[in-house]
């Protein structure tokens, strides 16, 4: 039986307001994905493309994992939904207990959400409330970083550092500030793995401490590896330096691991891979292999215990979502974790690291390429913008790659890769060959 059903092509394109999309140009020239298996998508023309982005950094175990599908279907047969507001179903507890075993030792508590944006807002709110319960309510500032992406909730946009995502939405949250980004193409172009130069960018946090006073700062949030801003790897020593400054000044450190969580960089999370423990970790995406929306904030014992020792009885944190710990998401998450454990997928990106970096860096001699940033199973191939036409080469290269059988996204003039962790060495080689050919084909 053909898996392509041409009746799936919609007649009305107007009703769906597509997210983060030029609706007008998509709808003039639409393209529909109709099925997915393993490393590959198939579109409505029957064209098969390798999924170079794992969906949107989320289908880490590859598409169509039967055991996840089955777990969701079976869960529906017994308990479709129960909330967790002063109530409990076993799956949320069982799943949280399993999850924390994979995360840093000091982080033994999980607050469930439904997305990365909600995880970020949750972590920021926990940070503010934590200082309040500790008697330091003056700590209200939230610090982000330039070029960062933390989702599209008001909290995440406020600490985010991408101007196009901020400027349409007014003044955003008061009391936020940003440290400098770490992108330094002059010193670090074509780094193999983590850039050598730039640990001192972390000292910009000290500048904000000196400017605002540590007693006004609640938390700093960073992506340990920036993803949606175009793959920005932390310079060697940078994350530890941030940790040290936070510790010295009683500031909570939040790692936004919505992308790096669940195996993307060769461990369960970047905190583990880099040996730097934050106070809170935000996750989503790979947690359920993207089958059912879910997010989770991992919370350190110190932070959690502060809430649990509040004097008054009653709700310790007035925060949560109707679907926090949704039974279907828990079932999907547990089946996903089974696969990650059985196939040792958290270690796989580390195992493939050398081949990945070698293959990516083979593109360094292409005339249009000005930087390559690569580590574990993340990469950005940055091309020289065409004069007066920023982003256009990126858009064009992305389209040509798709026609040539590899679907990668462009972020500006960079092609960004984050394939499912099940990718083989042969598929890695082929992916970069296709990208090289496609870049050559651009004007
Ligand atoms: C680092 C980071 N934080 C938060 C988010 C937002 O996640 P979501 O789109 O699930 O809300 C993303 C999404 O790409 C992300 O990369």
C-alpha cells in the first residue's frame, strides 16, 4: 500500500495561520510532508528527504518508533487524562523518578510542562519565587544573553536575544538584561568542537552584577549550546566561569536545554557533558521524541527543599498547567526513555562526534563558506551573505538541499543541522556531500 494519499492535500490554505512562517509565500508555493519513517520524510510528491533537523531538534530517536506509538495507544485505553492539581496519577511520579536518574546528581525534582517555552517561563518563575521564599525578594532581575532563543512566552522572549523575536512585542518584562553573546568568528572560525577563545565572555555577567547589584539579580539563563540563534558553542571554560560568578553572588544559573537535552550533544544533557551543574534545567522536545507535547524543568535539591520548608501549609508554588504530567505524554516519555536507554542513544552523538566534525569541516574550503560550527550532532555551515541580500543565499541553499534529498533549515545564511541520533556514519557523509553540492549550486 502506498503511504502517499493525495487526498491529504488541503484545499483551503487560508484558515491555518502558520507559526514562524511567511504565510504568503508558503501558501503561494506550498509543500506538504505526509509521512515519516526513521531518518526520512516523504512529501506529497513522493519525494523522500533525509530529516537533517530531527523535526525541530526533537525527534531524537527517529520517526515512527512503534513502541512509543503503542505505549500512547495503550495509555488511552486505561487513563486518557487525569490532572495533577492536588491529585495524582502514577505515571507522572514514575516517569519523574526515572528521568532524574539521567540528569545531574543534585537535580532530583521535575516540574512538568507542555513545551520548551513553558519550561522556560516555569524556570524563571521558580527562580523568582525561590529568592522570595529565602527572604531575598529584592532579587527580581532576570538575565539572558544576546542571540539566545528561549521560546516565545513573554518570559522567554524577554530574556531572549534575537531582535526579530523581541521587537514586535513592545517593552516585554521589566527588569531583564543581557550578557554579551559568545559568537566570535574572527578568533574562532572553523573550530573543531568547542572554540578555544572566549571564556572571558562570561565576565560580562560580572559587569551586570556591578551595574545592578547582585542582590537584585534572581537568575541567569543561557543555552549551554545556542541552537535556534545559529549553533553557538560555548568557548572552553565559559560555562564553568558563568557558574562560578553565579555561585559567588547567589544568582541561580538556568541551563535552557530544550535542544541539548536528551542526547543531542552526546550525554543526557549539556550539564553532564560539560561537567557544569546549573540550579535548574529546562527541557522539552526530545523528552517524548516529539510524539506528544511535553516539557520538564529539572530542579536542584537546594531549590526544591527551600519550597518544601516554607512555614505555612498549602500550595508551595502557585504555578502549573492543566496538562502538566499528562498521562499520554508520560507514557510517550517512558517509552522514549526505554529506547534511549536500550539503544544507548545519549552516548551516540559522542561516539559519532569525530566523524561528524570531520565531515562538516570538509566544507571549509568551499568559496562561499565563512564558518563552520560543529560538535556532537549539531552543526551550522555559515555562508557569506550575498551583497545587499542577507539571508537569501541561506534560503536558496536550503531549497536546493531539499531538492537534493536532505532537509535542513537555514537560519539567516547558515544551514543548521541536528539530525536524529540514529543517523549512521554513511548518512552523515552523504548529508554533508549533498550540502556541499547544494551550496555550490547557489548563485
Ligand atoms: C533553547 C530553546 N528554548 C526554548 C524553546 C521553545 O520550545 P517550544 O517551541 O517547545 O516552546 C526552544 C525551541 O526551539 C529552544 O530551542
